[in-house]
C-alpha cells in the first residue's frame, strides 16, 4: 500500500529513543522528511543518522517540550530547516507520583505540562499552516491507561485521559479543514533501554512471569514496530476518514469495550 506521504514534513517529539524513534523510522521509510527532538544530544544525533540512512532528509533539535519557550523555538527551527509541519507526532509523555492523594501539586502540574501542554502548544503552532494548506495530521501518543484504570500513577492516567479528550475535541474542530487528529494507545511495549525492558531485567523471573500471565494475552510484552506502523498509517492519505479516534496497539491487553 502506498501511504502517499512522500516528501511531507513530520515533527516527532521525543524521537531519539523508544516509541518516538520507531515512529520516526516508520515515517522515514515512507519518504517523509523527519524532524525529531529530545533533550539529550548524543542519542538524537544517532537516530538522525539512522533516519538519513533510510533516505530521509532528517534533522535533530535539542529541545525540552516541557518548556514553553523551547517549544516555540523548536517549531521555528523546524520550519526554517524543513518547511511547514504536515505531520505532528506528540510522543513525549509520562507520569509523576503514585496515587491520587500521594501525588503532590508539583507532580500533577508536571504530568499535565509534559503530556498536555507540550502537545497543545505544538498543536497551536502547526494548525494555522495546516489549515491554510488544507492538509495535516496530528497524532498524540496516549496509553491504554488513559482509556481505563491501570498503572500506578494517577497523574499519568488522568493526563493521558485528558490527552485523548483533547484529541477528540481538536479532531472535531478541524474536521472540515483536512486536518486529522487521532491518538494511539499503546499497551506495555518493550524495547532495549525502555521501562519494560528494565522491568524484565530487574524483577525476579517469577514476578515477570506473573505480570505477563495476568496482563498480556499474547503471553509476551508488546513490541514497538506496530506502534510506529500505526503512526505512519494514521499520518497517511490512506487514513483520510479516521479522525478523533484512539487506536489501541496493545495485543489485547486493555479490557475496555469502547
Ligand atoms: N513504552 C510503553 O510501554 C508505553 C506504553 C503506553 C504509552 N507510552 C507512551 O509513549 C510515549 C513514549 O514512551 P517511551 O516508552 O517510548 O519513552 P522513552 O523510551 O522514555 O523515550 C522518551 C523519548 O522522549 C524524549 N523526551 C523525554 N522527555 C522529553 C522532554 N521533556 N522534551 C523532549 N524530549 C523528551 C527522550 O529523550 P531525552 O530523554 O534525551 O529527552 C526520548 O527520545 C510516552 O508518551 C509514553 O507515555 C509508552
């Protein structure tokens, strides 16, 4: 299937490692010109080389998307280097603190800043030009724990649920403008250096087996390539009737019927 996005410009936040990196690689394979950002330069540079090896006119930018000024600078630099953003992947996210009552005000604000405000600020910056050009794709990486109860961090659940809600709202606002806005909800995805890889290495084998038995119907952790491929599909011409959706990529891990 030709995804029809060769030559488009994508911005992937947190594209140096993990799901952001796999998504950037999937987009690069489709001939997309990919900008990635992260806070640390060395992994950023390494991933840019990988993207270029796939033929993408890739660029890396050091930026902390939790900082409003960095977000504005990042957007300016990406547009100057590659042109207006056609595809925005808001991938950076995470939680802070444990239960509702244990998490501090700072934990709550940090989680919403990282998951919501980073995405919202970039959406505001890219949307006007997408609207003018009547083509755009915005994809937000949520989690199955934004759709149903799960995990240990209340701030994470609440922030990912808010991200899914914001995605839906934006999708309806831009539905007539050729801009599709969707979210992706991964389950527990393991890759070298990621949190589930650490979990498997650091926990006793019995605890890992029990986790898999209780949570993962396929009998193994998820793997990252299908997340990247889903992002590339949602970014494509082929997804033209999909907007406001939240797509699980979880091997059946989540329990929700909706
Ligand atoms: N892995 C899973 O099982 C899973 C499941 C559900 C949802 N998710 C969601 O998927 C997304 C990616 O998770 P992941 O597991 O791939 O994470 P990861 O392995 O920790 O990778 C995070 C990436 O984001 C960058 N980053 C982190 N904070 C940043 C910031 N403030 N500004 C700019 N870049 C930043 C990191 O580089 P630097 O550290 O150098 O900045 C790195 O490139 C998150 O939203 C997460 O909640 C993951």
